[in-house]
């Protein structure tokens, strides 16, 4: 390798390093400028999701001794219920279920906020009415085929959602019986 080739390699390497450094600095700057806006929008989206499962003016975040987070829903400054978000397994792992439970122990709403299910399975469950089937029922453990009906052709997803609601019920019991705060 002669000096000209070595010089071209060094110049190319330095040019790439300068470009990479510039791009990294630009990305870091963009992140710094938008981090607060992204955090505000994320919090707003999370509050809107909680609003879908229970009617409340505001939500107060709490953490159980084991690190599990939940929210107390407040209406006119008074507790209206609780929102629990759990991750369970349907057909695939990563099925995130948000459940609202009123202070009277009645389920106010259920939503799937994230999933890794086969495309269309969660839509099938929603259209089949499973999420609505929990609303108005007393907070208790749920089993598909027992106290709630699943959706045909989405049985594992239905079972995962029922399991998520049951986990939320267990957390609700822990909070309301005073053993978790």
C-alpha cells in the first residue's frame, strides 16, 4: 500500500468520524429539545387511556411494596376507583391489559393497551364484546367459559385478557385491604 492510498483511507476515516459525530450531536440535541414535549404527550396519552376505563377528573400514581404501579381515579377530589395495568400472555407474550375498578368493587372498563398477538386477534376480541363483558361485573377472578365467555377463534387472547383482569382484581384487593401501600 503506497502513501497515497494510506492517505485516502485516513482522510475517508476522518471524514466518516466527523460525519458520525455531527449526526450524533444533532440527534442528541433534537432529543434534548423534544424530551419534555414527548414526556408531556406520553402522560396525556396515558391519562386518556385511563379515562377509557374509568370516569375521573385526575389520576394519582401509587406504587405497591413490590414496585407495581397503579392509579387512584379522582372525581371531584374524591376517590372514584383504581386503574391497574398488567402484562400477561395471550397467544403471545406481551398482552397489556388496563382495568378500571370503582370504589364499589365493580369493573368500570377494560382496554388492551399493547399486544404482540397475531394480527387481528385483539380486534376480534374487541368486536366480539369480551372487553365490554367485564364492565359492570363485580371484581372477582375471571375464567373463560366460567364467569365470562371467550371469543371464538381468539381463545388464547380471550384467556390472556381474562387473566389480566383477574390480576388487576388481585391488585385491587391488595390495595383496598391495605396490604400493598
